[in-house]
């Protein structure tokens, strides 16, 4: 059996294979609520054959959205609509769904990417005043964020915990904490964006404090043994002056001690002048370096597009699971094609069994949903 199609455990959650659909913002929510787009998109994910889907960055506060069209879990209406949608999705497929809880910090109040991107002013009808670790804008033409007070930091922590409770009630089977890509928790981690003089700034111990406290608050809010993972940016791509791999290793080890079930390793997003060397596997080495210091699984991402490429990462022990984002948007049946290429068997909905390629009768096995919806 190819490594890509062997089971893996994230704490108490077992996946049928090591293909993880990584979070991808859809910029299609209404007041933070799921829309018709999410219904078709999540159903597509559910039928893909992946082992796990982590849905897009979901804001714990209204001001924590990247854009006005981001998903949210800061109120019970949002929770109820997600719960109804997940109940539908789980009648289609037994694949587990997770949510990435997030706060965009100074990178919030943005236009949708296909509207040109860029930040909206706080007085724009679809904009608002952003917040951050320090009053340092992401770009020179952005309105400076408001530095969070100690009381406001505690509110953020509490709102992560409340969103986590809603996530569990909505039916998500795992929570991922978003501490990457230049968003709020990453803004506290990096000395480039965090110039505070209190207990949340300065030393590495102080800069990682908020991420650890958010993790602990979520852990206290959810049922015992409920799995929580964390996504981090391994480096700012800004040399020694920024957040780097050594600091990431320290954070990852601290998260493991607190009970994180995996670390999802990405990079960048913190500084407008980052110099990223993009190419196949360009972030995999970061995952490998972090993995050497942990016992919990590490998920690798970064222009992983072919089945053999993913398999090689696992067989060479560079990572324990593979995160796919744009590759699976482009090819929603990527896991099927990977199974065919690597000689594995994959479970699919029985309605699709007739599409099996000639000579590949052993490729597919059918599954039944938890609610026996196909009977």
C-alpha cells in the first residue's frame, strides 16, 4: 500500500489516508454565514476521496475577517447554518470535516481578491478598523492597525474559545488554529510586527504567549481528547530579523507539550517585502526540520501537485501527511488519480462506480455514509 493511502491519526481522529484538503478562503459568505457556494464546494470536497477537509479560515470576531465575505463563528446564527450544512454533507460522505479558526489582525478589512485585493479604509461601508500586536501597518498605503490592549487580548482569547465551542456543536471533528500567513497570531509571533513592551512582546517566550494561551483556551472549551492542530508559518522569509525556523521549532515543541495533535507547516505572509523562493516542495524542508523535533504528525504543503511527489515526501519521512490546496481546486478528483497512479484502492460514493477506467476494477471501493443515505 502506498504511504499516501495508509491511515493516520490526529489524536483521536483517524483518517483513511494522508491527503488533507488545506484551508482555502472562498470569500463567499454573507455576514459570516455559509452560502450556496459553500454547500456545493463542501460537497465537492466530501466526495473527493481525501482523508480530511479543513474548511477555510473562519473568523472568531467580525473584525477578524480577512474580507467582509469571510466565514465566521462569532455568533450562534453562523453556528446553526454551518451545523445544518454539515448534516447534509455527512449524508453524502463519511469524510471528517475540520475548521480553521482565525483572526486576520492587521490584514483584515480587505477586498475580495478578484476585486483587486487591497485594504478597505475603516470608513468604507465594507471596511473597519483593524487591530494587531502593534500599530504597524502591513503595507505603507494601509491604515495603521490599533494595538490591542491587554483587556482586548483577553477578549480575543475568549472569542477563540467561544468559536471553538460553536465549532464542536456544529459538527466539526477537529479544530485547526491559524497562527500563520501574517494574521493576528503570527503578528504576535514575529518581531517584525510585534514591538510590544509588555508580557506579549520582546522575548520569544512573550511573543508565543498569545498562541499558546489561545490553544489552551480552546482546549479547555472543547470536550476532553477533542483534536486540535495548529498551522504555522515556519519563516517570514525575511532573514534573521523576522520569525524563523528555529523559533518555529520552539513554538511547535511548546504546542506539542500542550496537546496539539499535529503541526501544519506553511510559511510567509507576514511582511510585504518577503522574498520567497517558490518551486515544487518549497516549504517541505521546513516541515522536515520541525518534524525531527516532534512526536506528533507534521503536515507538509507547498506546490505539492503530483501523486509521486506526495508519496516521496512521505516515504522519505519529510512529513507525515500532505496538505493540498490549489491542486485540489484545479483537480477535485486528485485523490482518485493518485490512487490510480500509485496502485492503491480508494473509497468513493457508489454512484461513481460506473466511471471506473477500463482495467482498473480494483481502484474503487464504495462507501456508505454514516446515515446510510444511499439505501
